[in-house]
C-alpha cells in the first residue's frame, strides 16, 4: 500500500542515457553494465543473509526444542529441583516436585527466599548451608534434613552445588532433594521390629536358661533326696553293727580293767607262788618278760580307748551324713536353724578329702542367730564351696571356713590361698556348665547351683579373688528367707 511506512521502498538505480545517432533514440551508456553487476551483488548478499537467517531460525528452533525438552525432564523428574540466585538466595526456578512437596505454586516461589515460607530456625539452617556451598564452591551432601512442608514433616536427602559464571564465580545455587520420609519411616519400623525381635529372642534365651537351671536344680534336688534315702539306709545298716561293736569295746574295757586288777593281785602273791611252785613261778616270770606285761597292759588299755574314740568318730560321721542329706530337709523349709551346725557337719564330712589333698581345713565359727532356711540346700552350698577351695589349693595349702552375724543377717565364708580366679573368667564362674576343671572332674554346675540356692533364700553371694593369692566366697543370708 502506497505510503505505508512499514513497506520497504524500492531502490531506484540511476541509468545514464545517450542518443543513438541512427535511431535518434536514447540508449543506455556503459553505466548500465555497472548497475547490473550491483544488482547481482545485492542479490548474492540477500541470498547469503537469507541462508544465515534460516540457519539462525533453525538453531533457535532447536534451542527452543532443547529447552522445552530439558524443562520437561526437570519438571517430571521425581525429585525436587530448585535453583536460587547467588546474591539473595531467591528462587529462580523450581520443578513440579518442589511445588507439590512445598504445597506452593511456581509463581508463589519465584523471587522469594526460604524465610518467606519456613520457620526461622529451618530457614536459617537452609541459608547457612547455601552460603557454605557458595563459599566453598563444592558439592554439599546433606544425608538427612527435616522440613515442615504443606504435607507435613518430611525428611529429605539434599545435594547442593554452585553454578559458576564465565569468570568462575558462583552465579546460582542448584539444589536436588529426594524425599526419604517413607524410607526413614520404614527403617525406623525395621529397627523397632528388629529390637523387639532381639528382645523376644533374648527373653526366650533367658527363659530357656532359667528352665535349664531349674531343671538342673530339680535333678540335683532329686539326686540329693535320693542320696538322703541312700544315706539313711546305709546309716541304719552301719549303726546296727556299729552299736554292738561299740558296746563290745565298752565291755572289753570294763572286763580288761577287772583283769588288770586281778593280775595285780596275782603279782602281790608272787613270793608265795615262787616258794610253793618254783617251776611254775619261773614260767610265769619268763612269760611276763617275753610279753613285757606292764607295757602290754598299758598299751592294750590305750588301744581300747583309741578304738572307742574311732567308733565315736564313725558314729559322728554317720550322723553328719544323715543330717546333711536327710530327705525332709530338702523339700521343707525349717525355722530356728543353727547354720553353724550344718557347717560343722559338712566340714567333718569333707576333712578326709582335705587330708588326702594335704590341705589344712580351719574352721572359725562365731555364734549365730537362728534363721529360717532349707538346711540341706545350704549344706550343699557349703560343701561345693569347700570342695572348690580345696581343689584350688596346692599341697600344704589352707582353706578357712568362718561365720559371723552381719547386717541383720548371717554370713559364712570360705577362703583359700590357692590359684585365684583370672579376671577374664570372673564374670562367668556362675554360668551353668562353665568349669575350669579337666574333663571328668566337674560339670560346671556347682557354683551355678550355689548362686540359685542363695538367691532363693533372699541372700547374696560375693567373690573376692586375686590371681595367684587365693579367693574368698562370702554368703550373706537374712534371718528370715522370703516365702514363695
């Protein structure tokens, strides 16, 4: 349209005209060839420019396509992606995941900072991390950070890295956050499940151990009861011959005393016998010298005395065995028990073992108040401790058994100067089946059973030991054990 300012004006090329002498008409002069060359040059430039423009348009279309493609990738990646400017830490780009997690639109986020959306402490934390990344110029990996989002409290795994300009200075901050809330919740649930499972397994193991100990103690009690029956029978069988042997020795002592008196009367008539029957008197004198009658009479009297003492010791051992293992003491609680009596009888029973091991057994018992207890079970504790102490000693060693009132109850202790207990195994000595003795010399149940018996009485067992110097086991018992 003529006069349209947007329409390009046609370029008018000047043409020089000359007069043709034959036709008397104007004809182009030599300048017409120049104008044609200029047109061709302009056309070439236009074609090149058109080619350049087409290439630029193609590149621009490719760039726009690439940008749309990249924006599509960023928007649809299932992790949060955000970009902040380095100067003010304002959001300049976010993806859909960021919008969904924060519960804010892109328009609400762009140009804002963390302090516009989060509580101050959270925003300060995010800002401090952002500044640290920009100052270091390095990737920062934050394995866990909590964030209060529109959907609730979330746990994110975030990585932040600076984006540098051409001069190598931070221009933007790129952040990538993965929502690991469900994973952390699953991990916590798994840990809790594992903890409960471990507690259940531990409780089951404890129950099994307690059951095994109870079973072992039941067997031990049954064995002790059977031993009580056996000892009662043996004691009865021994007591019968022991009684008449003892009575016979008493009769022998009485009759020998009378015979000894009679011999003295005969000796007082020696002069009469010699005068009346010299030959007989000579035979008597010869026999008296040959048997050394004075010595024989004294020695026979002493022999009878020692025999009677030996029989008394046998009677005492039988009584101690019967008292130690009598069946009624195994299952029944007794009141008014003198613990010293049980300790004394147990020491008497085990003295033979101490002598065989060449170990001195010393007993020092103080008067004790009477207590309520299971006597036979406590006798078993005393026996186990003394036997262990003897076994721990070398020849010429010493075991000391003591008792005393203590802290409103009673205490008895067994000490030795033996090998002591190594610190490495000190916590294991009360475990069932743990033993340091060679195979065939112990089951590892002695101290475990002792610990259980003392616990049943409401008592305490203490251990003091120094390797190479010996050990002391102290048992404290209340005067009245708990019922049940």
